[in-house]
């Protein structure tokens, strides 16, 4: 029922009628003010005014039905309100259709003002007459691909907003909106730049004509904005050798590209480069459909970065982890910043657990890809270390061992203490220790005293990819960080952990149980740790001060070649150089995964030989 129809046959008091019609009168006056404002704007721009006159929708403010208050009015008022919204063509609390852009609505035009609503609040948004998409645009030759960079945070350079952002394909800057009066509109008129791409959809538009451009020549830009891969391309990433060339002519290998150092983010770069070598993790994040349901910004940004690292059609041979670093800074509550150095091992532990939570993982084994790839199990036997005096001698009091089984994402091993004195040649020697020796911590026999508690460790389940961290850094008595330079000698292939896994005699003889690992990534530290005191004095004396750097040594599995990656600098190295480096974090893959990759690579090579033979026969 509307207005006077709701009153029935009885006459209504004048005071009630006046109070009921007063809000409607104010709403009508507000609508007229809006119309006058738009008409003045259209008069100033005749072209715009003539077009808008065709789009005008008749506005009629109707009185409030009886019994309905200004902020509610019961069920009947709510139904009438929904009916008017539906008639006005306004979709509220609903997502826009795939073919409708947010800029297809004009916020300056008011189609409907509901009496129950605040008249200052625009409820109806006029739907524009949508321009037809065109396959030809005369401004496509003005696009400058060599300056386009989609690695940085996608915010408007004028309003600093991250909503509805477009990239100018001529100058590479980001602007918001594309309607009249928006930063995109003014930038187009002021600088004569006409081709823009929406960053969250990849659609290209010509401004100020405001029509969508459908041209296949923009496919490479869309691919650089959001690289996508099919399952066949993902599975062939580690067996097919690829070489690519950027627009500036620089050659690069997809998957082995440099990362920009955002002042002090070497700890982030080495971890990202190392995780990029983990096949299972890489295959998962290269397909966005695997984590499209995740709301974690950290997960989304890490996936975007990995897809850009493995992009074989990139415009340049390096990638900036700017967006991932922003997500890390927010997620860690600014624990990890660009103005301070951080420990890569500590960051790796935090990063894996944060990804696990972001993917919806729980305490159950295998609840996320992180646990499926890296999680193992270790048996821990512990008891309290008590000491009593018997005949002036110390001995441990016997107590039963408490047994617990705990999951782990990485194994931490200790280094022996460095020698305090020089050798016979009056030179400090750097000791060497084999990896098998320091892994004896997990043989179930050696006891480790941790804060008054004796513990013994024994591996029970081995993960698909094993992470080993070497404790090189510790605090001295002066509360300064010191580094243990001991060299850990380790095998590049066939690291056997059978002696450290709890097995029966039958299982130990069973060769189907895989306990061997091959190295796929190694993070090493080179140089000193602490900065010398009195920097200015040392600089005046010409003394060079080194703080030490972290570098990643990664295996390109398709080429079976090792590379040393130091931010943007990449060089080939021999496997022998990897084995004598000061290893800090190591990632091993199980040997059966390596064997399967080699078999697939051999099969692909055999198919290539057959195709070459067929081509030669056809030529003959």
C-alpha cells in the first residue's frame, strides 16, 4: 500500500498527514537540487550533457506508507523498499556480474531516493550506456612495454587508494577509476595517454572514449600482469630447458632470475629462491585455482611472486618482491622490516607456519601443502637432569625417560666449538666436520642437555623435502653475535639417513623404503657477522668493514646446473663449490622424486629425438 491508499475510508487528522508527507517533500527537494547540479555540469560540457540527457531516468519520490518510521517501518516497509530498489535496477549487497565493471555505474547521478533512507545517501546509481568493445584502437602504438612494471604495490599515485586501480600502458603509472572526474580521466586528457588496463581483471580500455579494447596484441601485457599456466606447463617446468629474452635484450632462464633487494631484504630473497626449487610447493602455487579460496594476502602474494619468477615471457630478467614484502610486514606486525637485518632461518620457520595457517591448515598431518611437503616426525625422549654427591663424585640420578612424538618442519643441528688457539704455523685454522657427524644428534643415543633437561632424538618419519639448518650464530659474553666458521662437508647427492631413522631389522634391509636425499638448494653465509665499533674512525683509516651476506645456491633441475644467486647477480658454479661453502640452510629432496624427474626428462628427450628423425625423413 502506498501513501493515501493505506489510509482506508477514515479521514486522517491534518497533523498526522503533514508529519507523514514532510519527509517526502524534503526528499523531493534533495532530488531537485541534484538535478540542478547535474544540469549545470552538463551545460558546461554540451557533449556530456546531451549524452546524459538520453540516460536520464525519471525520479519520483513517493510518500512513506502509513506506520513506517524513517529508519524501519516493519515488514511492509521493507518489502516496499526492496521493490523500489529492484525497479530502479540497483543491485545492492550483490557482486557485480563478470561483464559489468564498477565504472559502468555513475555515482554522480541519483535514480531513486527511498523515503526511509537518509536523503544524503545515494541509493540508486544510474547505469551508463555501455560502449561496445572494439577490436581496433588507434592508440595501441603508444604503449611502452619497456617501462611497464607490475611488481610494485598496486595503489593509485594520486589518491593512494588500492581500489579500482588502472595502469597507464603509456607511462606505467597507476591511477584510480576511469569515469569522468577520476584520476585516469584527467591523466588521459592532460598527458594524451589513452590506453589503460585494470589491474585486477586485465581488461584494457581507451580513455576518455571509455570503450574496452579487445586486441590480441595485449595478451603479452595481460600475461605479465598475471601469469597463468596449465598443468602440462607446470609439470614440464623442471624437465624442459628454456631460455628467454626480455624486451631490453637481456637473457634469463625462467625460474632462475634475480630478486631486487629492498634495502635489507636479503634474508627474504634467499628463502624465496630456495623454496622456488621445491617442486611440490612450486607446482601447487603456480596454479592459482589451488588457493583461490584462501583469504590470506600472504598466500596470494607468494603465489603471484612464484608465477612471475617462472614466467618465460617476462619483459625483464628480474622480479621485485615488493608486494610479498608488504604482506609479510603486515602479517608479522612489522617484525620483518626493510630497515633491519633478519635471520633467514628464523624467517623461514615463521614463513612456513604462516603459509600453513593462511592455507587453512590445522594440527592434523597433511592438512596443507606445507605439511605434505616438509613435515616429518621425531621421537623425543626426555628426563630431568638431577645431580647428587656420592663419595665426592657427581653422578646422574636414574629416572625413566618420557617419550613423545613431535612433528617437525626442519631439523636443527649444532656445530662443534671453534679452536681458541692458533696452530703450529701461528694461523687460525678453520675446522671441518662431516654432516653425518653432526646428524648423530638424531641417532637416539646421544644425550643433549637443554636447560636442565636431558633429551634424546630419533627420526621416525622422513618428509618428501628435508630442511636442515646449521646453528652458526650465537651470543658471546659481551652480548655480541658471533659466527662459527666451521665448514660442514656434505654430499650433493645420496645423503643417507637410514642410520638415524627408527626401523626394524626387516625395514632396514628393505630397499623400497627411501631414506636417501639429494640437495636442491643451499643458503650460505659469507663474511663477518658483527659490524666493527667506531665506523667513522675505521672509515677514516681506510679499513673495510664487512657485515657478511647471505647467498642462495640453487639447482636448475631442467639443466642440472648449479647457480649462485646474490640478489640480482646470477652466475654458474660447480657442485664442488657448493660442498665447501659455509652452509646455513639446506633443502634436500627425496631421491625417488629425483629419479622420477630424471625418467621424465629422459622420456621427453627420446620423444624429441624421434621427432627430429621424422623431420629428417620428410626432408629426404
